[in-house]
């Protein structure tokens, strides 16, 4: 078993790390921002071919594998990059590439690949689960159109999106639709979140969309969504690994520099053992994430590995960033301290893109069935 990356993959890591060098400062500036990301940074991602990361070359993409994407997302996590990359490049593009009609693919995928278009999914609903039973927004056929009525929450970057990818319940089951967020009957309300990132509540009041804007055959929406989400789970996990490693390094440096009772606080067993536990968990999470990505790249099932990676990596990031706050003491909660930036996003990642309860159900279903 060879766990080493190729020279090309290491070059990719260094290129993305260099691009993200100043991203941490933009995180502060973009908290609770209606748009939520920097156009200049997005343009740089596009110029490097990263906005078409895993899209095929026939759509203008870079045709990279999931393991390559893991490298990119570890660096995104290290710098807490605020961008709609996961929502647009991975999830929305993945849905269209898997189930879109040739016309839909031709219209949207090249624009996603070169960064011109941003699409974002709208799937979670108030007080509903993150599984298929949670999709209650109605889709009623009326002639050649479909009428969408209901509410979605936690829709990232909705104001800046060219289209929303909406999950709705129709006559045949769950369907996916392309929706213009500026259409009549759509109301966007910026939400306040624990991470301070850009998420919207989207209310749909009898919004009409052409029947041709359905993605995939009737009733196949959840199957498509679930398959694409497996890739997304691995990349959320990779982002959590990068963030955990960064905040652990930040905490380690602080523990070496901060003196108490005449010696660095890293000399105290309670702190040194906590740091040891943290780096051990980070290495374990990284191996699990990379194994999931490699398994996907060799066309094997990641039905178990993807939820395992997401659950363990985000839990690890949450615990490591929590220790960072404790080691920093009172200053760890202040806005000036970077530790709190990681701590708040770690909890957000743990809650979003399938919470632990749904991940445990997915894992249990595989081992029990």
C-alpha cells in the first residue's frame, strides 16, 4: 500500500496553498456578507481550472479524480476559504453531469467549469430531516409547467447564484429542478449562522418553472442527489482535516510560546496529552478520507466510507478546535483570535451536509443489511 502522492499532486497542493495564503483575512471580512465570497479569488480558481475540478473535458472541466479534489479541499480547509466551490463545482455540477439532459449540460456545465456560472443546491427544509423524508416542498404539474411551493433553509450563496438546484416532492417522488432565484414568487432572506457564512432562507410561493427544467426522470431525484452527495461528504471531510491540522498547529505554537509558572504551558501534561490526542485523530481522519477518495477513483462503492469519513473528520475538527479554545484561554473566544474562526466552522461542518444522525443511519444500513 503506497500512501505517497505523486509529484503532480504535490505540485497541485503547493499551487492551491499559495493561492489561499491570504484567504484567512477575507474570512473575517466576508462574515454575514450577502454575497459571501471574493470575485478575485473565484477568478483565480477559474484560471487554475479548479472551478471545473472533476467535470469531464467534454464539458470544459479538468477531469481530476476525487483524490485530487481531496488535496484541494484540505488546503481550502486550512485557510477556511469562503467560496461556492463545493455547492457549484461539486454538487450542482455533479447533479447535472449525472442526470441532466444534453441541452441542460450544454447550457450550464461549460459555464460552471470556467467560473461564469454559479449554481447552488436548495434541499434542507425547516424542522425536517436531511434524509429523503425531509423533502416536503411540493412540485405540482400544471400543463407544461411545474408549480413549486414551500421553504428551503441553509441555501448557501443563493443571492449570487445563477440557478438553484431545488429538491421537491412531485407525483412520482422526489425531483430536482433548476430555478432562477430572481423568479417571481421567490423570497431570499439572509440567515445568521454559527459560522457567519452566507446562507439564505428561500421561500417559494407558487413559483412556476418549465417542465424542461426538471433534472432527470420523474421520481429519480433522491437517487441522483444521494450519489452526488457521497463525493461531497468526502470533500467536506477533507476540508475538516485541513482545518483541524491548521488549528492544531496554531495551538501547538501558542502552547510553546505561552509561559506560566516559569515554563511553557506545553510542558503541562494536560495540554501536551490533548495535543497528542489531537494529532493522532487528525492522522486517522486523513487516512480515512484518502481511502474513501481512492476507493471512489477506482470505481468501488463508498456507501460506507463516505459517511464514515465525513462523520469522523468533522468530529475530529470540532474536538481539536475546541481544545484550541481551551488552550488559548479567554483570548480564544475573542474576534482577534483565529482559533474561534476554526471552532465555529467546525461545528457548522458537523451539522451541515448530512448531520451525524443521518450519517450513522447510512453506515448502519450498510453493515446491517
